[in-house]
């Protein structure tokens, strides 16, 4: 994606990324985390605000800092970095609410031609995976890097 994005900071394993959102509500620390599931090579992507007191992620808070497109582009850049290091993994994501899942679907739809150049994209319906199509409402999404 050739969209503006925030600068990421990550550890050597690239499982956790952090960045700072800047907007009308100030600077807000964000976390992107890739966690392996019980399926080998299948990682869950989590994204949310960093709680400054605990250091943990709050993925339910709604910040409305006016930079959702930039945040989305930053998350996508983390997916690229993660799958550069781990090219054989699948990365799964879903929203913490239906509205967020819909927002993610709109982002995928908007950049699908570009994303399809580098990733296989799948949508989840009733715990079954399907090749992604724009006109279908999915419960979750997964990507696998093309080689």
C-alpha cells in the first residue's frame, strides 16, 4: 500500500510491533501483535491501543483519532514485515466488533488488487475458509504470502 503510515518499532522476532498514532486526540501508543494459534503456522493478528499503565493491549477502545487509514496502512506494513521473516505462515484477523470487522473488510476491498499481488486472501464463514470475494460479508480474514 502506498499510503502514509507510521514508523514501526519491533523486537527481533517481529511478533510485537508498536507505533504512535497522532491526531486531534493527541498521541496514542498502538500495539500490533502476532500470536501463534493452536494450529501450527497460523497466527492471530491483534491490534489496539497500548494501556500506558499496564503496557497491555486494549483492542476494544475506540480512539477516533482521525487517522484510521494511516493505522490500517501501518498494520499492513507490519504484516509485510512479519511475512517477510515468516513467509510460510497464515495471518488471521477479525474485528473485536462487527463494525470493526466490516471496517477491515472495507480496507481489504479498497486495496484488494494491490494486496492480491503479494498475498492469497481468504474469508471465513462459519469456521470455513473461502477465497476472498469483495461482495461477501466475512467473519474473519486470513492472508498467506505468495512466493
